[in-house]
C-alpha cells in the first residue's frame, strides 16, 4: 500500500525521574536533571531535530503507593516517585522549539472541565497551535485519595462522566466564533458579543453555564489524544480521539485495533482518516547489530522485580504484596483488579491459566521491563524495516517511541534511525504546516 503520509513520530515522555522504563534512572546515560527546565528543553530540541511531530507526556496523579499500602518501595527504588505538573514543563518545551507539538495528560475524573478547557486553549494560543491533550479517566485509588475521595470511580461510570466532560470542553472551546475577536480600536469594538455564545449544558454529571475566557484557539481546539483499550474505552477513543495511542504487543494485535478503531469511528459519523493511530514501542539502535544487542542487554539488566510489582499494583489498582510470588491468584483477587483490565486479560491469555501466579503476572504483563511493548532492535536499517512493516501493514500511522534512558534514546533515534527512515521516504525531511493539527494531517474541526 503506498503511503499517503509519512510516519507520525511521537515521543513517550514522563515528567519524572524515569522514562516508561522505570529502571532508566539507574542507567549512567540518564541525565539526572529532571527537576530543571533545561532537561526538558534539551529533549524538545533533540526531538525537533529528529522531526518528531509531538512530545507527549503521560501522567499519574499519585505516587505508586498501593503496593504494600505504602509509597516506600516506589521511593526506595525510584519507581516513578516523581510526577511534575505538566503545564509548566510543556510550556518550557514550547518555548524552546518552533514546530514541535507538545501534548499532556489531564484526567476527566479529577479536574473540572472549565479548568482543562482554559489551560489547553491558553497554551494553544501562546504556542501558535502546537498543543494536544491526552484525555484519561485515571486508574487507581491512590489518585482518588489525593483528591479527597475514598475510591476511584468505577470504569463504566468514569467513561460516562468523560463523555459528558468532552461535551462540556468542546462546548466551551466553541463559545467564541472564529471571527469573534475584533480588536478594532477605531470603532472601539474589542469583540463582537453576537459572535460569542455562552454555553448552557445540563447533563447527568456536569452542569456548565458560561463563556470560556479564552478566544477560539488556533487549532479550533487542541488535538485530542486518547488511549482507551477496553471495548468502552475504544468507543470513547473513536468518538472523541484524533490521535489514538495503543499498546499492541504484536503486529497482528496492532492490525486488529487499527481496523477496529477506524470501524468504530464510522459509527460516530467520523471519517477514518480523521483519526491517527500510534502504538507505543521501544527502539534500541546501534551502529552495528552487536552494539544494539549489547545496549539492549545492558538496559534489560537494570530492571528489578520490585519495579514490576509496584507498577502492576498501580495500574491494576490492586496490592500485589498480599500474595507470595508463586501463589495462584483467586477469583476474588482477579475481580478486584479494576485498573487496566486488558492487562489481566493478556496475562490470562498468555499464561493459559484461569488463576495465574504473581510470577506469571510479572512474566506475561511485561510490566517494569521492556517486554511491555514491542521492541525494535538493531542497526538503523533493521529498525527502519521493522517499523515499516507496521506502517505498511496497516497496523498504525506512526509510533509513540518510549525511551530506554533519557535523553540518550531520543538522541540515538534522531541521529541513526530518522535519516534511514527519511532516505526510504518513510519520515519527513522538513516541518510543513503551522499547527500541530496540520503536521498530523488532521482536519480543522
Ligand atoms: C500509550 C498510553 C498512554 C497512556 N497514558 C495514560 C496516562 O498518562 N494516565 C492514565 O491515567 N492513563 C493512561 N493510559 C491508560 C489509558 O487512558 C486507558 O485507561 C488504558 O489504556 C485502559 O483502557 P480502558 O480505560 O479502556 O480500560 C495510557 C494508555 C496508553 C496505551
């Protein structure tokens, strides 16, 4: 199939002491400056050199503290113990670049719609239309407790709430017509009141009456990112998302979700081309195949069993410290895992057991290791070929590249893989279009 658009390149970042690979902070090549503007600005410049479309930050609203009902292990082992607020970090990166898009995660469960609509509309203006919002409903009880609640909201309910939330934020973003701002000093007309329409929304979860205090933003609205994986989550993504992130362990799984999301989008009256899909992947590249293999072996040697146990507890909203490593998990335990259910399904499937042990959870979820996502390992040419297989095989429109260490993994990618992709016509050689929406080939809303 001929490519209509070059591969979308997204960096999977964390405003944290580590990358997605939590052991990355132990890597001697990791810059310890995660508490400085310089660190994020340096990454942003590297990504812009590599013609990335987007620097994307995930988020979690609590320190991992469900394992053993304490944050002690996360702190001791540096397992995402730090999570900075994203807006200042995103702002710093936007200031250091001219073309790179920057996306951040904000939760519909724990922030009010007006707050998110205003934050992202503001940044979209200040950056000339380079901003994206990753819509999440959050995952666990530790997050709930940080916001004065006892328990995280149940899965179906939080998606119902999020559907309404999206109606409110879109309603707020549309309160100003595109031409409402006049700035006419001669006639003394700042804005045309007839072209500003206060929102009046009455839903089951949200009531909102009023006008956003930010005019219509350059992109119409910020690009909407989503990563729902369950049936309900995929429907939500197909309804609202413009750039969809997925965790697809194999090419076949990528092809299935790609076709599925685009089919679901049709049901919401959306054109499949108006939605782009990008699976997460690690890239380990070396000048020779043996250099790449050595790098991979070294990176893998940094993982510790605690990393996985803490992260599994966090993402499944369940305390794995209640069980021994070789204990089979009873039905009640499996049912109590209310976080990302697709991980439980994956473990049941891959272990072939109805009651896997904790060790099997570690092994088959891949959590805390590089096995959690596909890995493209080898020379620039070998990596480019692996990526091309997914792109031309209709499994994706691009990739969310996670880092084995920071910022070295992106420096390697920009220096070694991008030129190879460019020489094959798979990656672009210049930024085109002014907004992130243009760069991604997404329609103006
Ligand atoms: C690439 C990727 C990034 C994600 N980033 C976040 C995040 O920053 N915060 C969060 O709470 N959830 C995040 N999620 C989780 C999703 O929002 C979603 O909850 C999860 O994929 C499970 O799908 P489900 O909610 O439909 O069950 C991410 C998922 C993926 C695949």
